[in-house]
């Protein structure tokens, strides 16, 4: 299940760097006035496949070395048609109804001084509502040789927004699979990423996954979770209750957090930073949630380094920071590295405000 909310947008290009290098690729027939990142080159390279409304579960890709011919044909058929409207999707209608109400009871301007006691309390309650999903990694129960096969050579791209319960379902799965992914926030009022999804996929519905390793692009959170576990979970199935519980408790964080991570901040910069930020986090951490909400409200693309309980990345984080505490933010655009959620919030809203552009 996914959510659809429309808003104006335009395209942008960015270069991404992190502690691990990304493969380079070439794009043809693109305007010479723009610098396209490897992600966008791949993104438009497969556009003709997806925009024809034939985004099947297995799409041939020149860059794909993976054999997905044995994936279930039932899921392929479910994603064959791409409607251009929400078709009366009750979840989309509910969120559209909740949006103004949540904004009314929210803390207002996210950049202003907050009641941090209240912030942590509501985020912690949200964590309790989603226990045990999105807190631990499967890496804890597999061998080091198996871990190497779980991480694809190119990062999966996820288009989503923090407040969406079905996007949360996918992020929980990504935490459990211990995947490093690129996140492209799509808040309501988005000026960039929503239009990209609409143009390439045919509709503004979230979450939306692009896997450059296999050439697969798809909507529907349930199908995305099943695909991720089948492709990168060593044959394991999603944790018991992860898919089913979203309908019951997936909305709790959205309501308790009063719609944080749902709407673009009015003073967010229109132009993206040249390089993606990098966040060490795991889905159900109450402090990391507050930071991800801010990244969404600023529509800042970032590399999500999942470090749930048992993650092999915990040692990487320990080497960088001297601790395994999350969240931890790295901004290659300014050379800033900062932990502690309050400091991260202050840094983000000061650095990426139109007032400092």
C-alpha cells in the first residue's frame, strides 16, 4: 500500500559521496548545461521502461548483473499497471484529511525552539507503538560471508516522506535487512522529488523504489518489502507482523508526531546541496526519527546508513565517532560531522534555510 499527494516540482541534479564510492555511469542526450549525478543518469536511462506503464517486477537493465528471472510472476502482474490517479485510495484520503489537523496541533515552524521534553516523549511513544519492527538487523544472525552478499554494489533509491505509515513499513524492512540506501524525501509541497516520481513512474505515490542493480522500479509498500527480502534477505521472509501491523499501529507515529516530516518547510532552500548528506540511524530510534523529519521538511536527499541492533555498520560508526550512538550526521558540503539530535536540528535549519542561501 502506498500514499499519493500531489504538489508542484522541478528537477535537480546532485553528486553523491560517502565513505564508500559509488559506481560511475554515463548518460546520453542530456542537456549539457546540467551536471547529472550517477543516480539521475541511471534514473533517466530507465525512464522509457517505466513511463510506459509497464514497470514489471523484473526489468532488463544494462547495468544489472543480478538474475531476477525467478522472481514470483504474481507480484510482477500486480505492478504491471500504473494508474494516474489515486482511485479513491482510502489511505491517501485519510492522510489528506489528517494533514491540516496535524499541522494545527503541531509545534509550528520546525526551525523554532522546541519543547524537547515533549518531542522526545511523543517520539518515544511512537517507538513503543512500532516495537519490535525497525530496531534490529538480520546481520546479527548471519555470517560475515553472507553479509557481503546483502549489500548491492549500487545503492537502492527510496522516494518517501517520513510521516507516511507505508513508507515507514519500507524503512523498517531496510533496517532489518541492514541496507544502505539513498533517500529522496517527498514532503507535501515538494519542489523536486515528487515531480521526478510522477514523470518516471506515472503518478505521485509513495513509497517508490528504484533499484539500479536490477533495473526494477516499483510502487506499493507491501510489494517493495517482499522484493527487498527476496532480493537481499538471503531467502528470509519479513518479520512476523511487519506487513500486517502497519494498518493497526503504523499511523500512531504519524498522529503522535503531529505530522512532523510531512510538509515542506516554507523557508527551505529551493536548490539542493551538491552532495548528499549522510545519516547514521535506524528506523525506530526516537532521536533519529526527529532528525529524519527535519531532513524531509527540508527535502534534503541523503544516504541512510542503517545501524540497528546487530548491524555490521556499528563498527564503522564506532571508528568514525568513538561511539555507537545515533543519530549521527555527516555533511560533505560543509565538512560538518555532528551527533546529538538537538545539535543536528539546529545545524540543518540554519544551514539549509533560504536566509543563509
